[in-house]
């Protein structure tokens, strides 16, 4: 069953002619939201303007919502959304495929609704929820981007029990259980000279470069803006990345770097002053001691 407003249900049962369109809301991990519609003109619904798709139109790529599934088995229902891109059909002439490769859709939450309009633009009957879930696999194709959305049932696939006895802390750094502030441990830098796609030097060395090991880097200006990478190691001259950058920032471009955590009690105490929230079990005997 899909929740539809009663007025919309009555209208559909009447068999009256109508115009239907898909409304896609993509909530990005960074807090931004993208509103798209399959119609050839923008649609305003719920106070938001859903941009009409079409190659090169309104700064958004053409979009096609594929079939979605409903199952009564442990399998997770999915829905595919195909974005067709010419390479310069995103806001500011950016390349949508490059942005997707850099992680634009990573961790996004997608809601797909359907509106049935007596006349175009008349959404007074409301919208019916068709599918909702989390962004899964992102595939870059020759013509665009294929996004697979997995329903919320995917949460049932996580390992249980949630709390496991282990030496390292079971919390994810900066999550609600950890409690440490991401903002407090994120710092701004500019790119120095002599770098490459796998090593980004900073113009000014911070006081504790090693603390950025296992952290995250985000390029915030220049042609490579938006790229996010895990930091393999922080050293006095810059940051070694776990995966190469697609676009090398220029000297003077800005980036941010966030502290990492090795999940030890020493780091939790000395770096984050957060030992009270740590959930690691340092005195568990090694496996061989059980025999």
C-alpha cells in the first residue's frame, strides 16, 4: 500500500483525465536538497519548486524514474533513477557526472512522489508517495548517472547486535553516540605547492598534522570543489589521501580537513576529551587466552 490523499484517491477512481508527473526530492548528506520533476516545466509543491528536467534545461540533467519493486521477502526493494547528462547541465555549467563521482549523491535520502493534475500546475489534490529510501550504488555511464535507491528496509541488513565487545570504540566518530563536535575539529587550509592527486600539501602546517590521519578532506574552492577523500595520513608537509583526487586543486585553492580517530582510549582522552562517551573494551583478553 502507498499513502495517497483521500481527495486524490477519489479523483483517480472517477477516471477523469489528468496530467501526471514524478516529483523527486534528494536530501544530500551535506544538508542541501535537490528538487526535480519529470515534467517538462517546473512544478511548485509543498512550497518547493521542482525543477523540470531536460538536457541542458534549468541547470539539471534529464531524469527517468525506473520501475520500483515491492517484495514480501527479506530482499530489499529498489528503484533506479537514470540521469542523462551532457557534461555541462548542472548549476554553473558544472559536470553532473563528475559531481556524482566525487560523492554528490553519497548518503542521500530520496523520496519519489507522483502528482496527478487536472490541469498542469494544479497540485491541490496532493501527491502520492511512491518510493522512499537511501542512495545505494551510483554508476557513472557514458550518457549519465544511474542511481539505485534502496528502501528503508536496507537498515535490516546491518549486523546485529548493535553493540559488540571489541578493543576499539564501537561508535562512529562525531555521531550522536560519540558526541564529539565535527565543527570543532574541522579546520580550513589552502593548497600549497608541489602536490599531486594523491598528496595535497598545505600552505601552512598546522600544530598537530598527525591528528588528521583517518580523517576526511573536502575541497571547497576552485575547479576541484566538492571532492571528498579519506585521509590516509597527515604529515608535516600535507595530507596523503587514500584515493586519488579526480581534479587536482590549484595552489591557493581552499580545503577543509577533519580530525580522524584510531578509536583508542588515548586518542579519545588526549585529542577529543571525550572518554566519558567511549565504548571500547580495552581489557578483553585475546582470543588465544580463552583456551
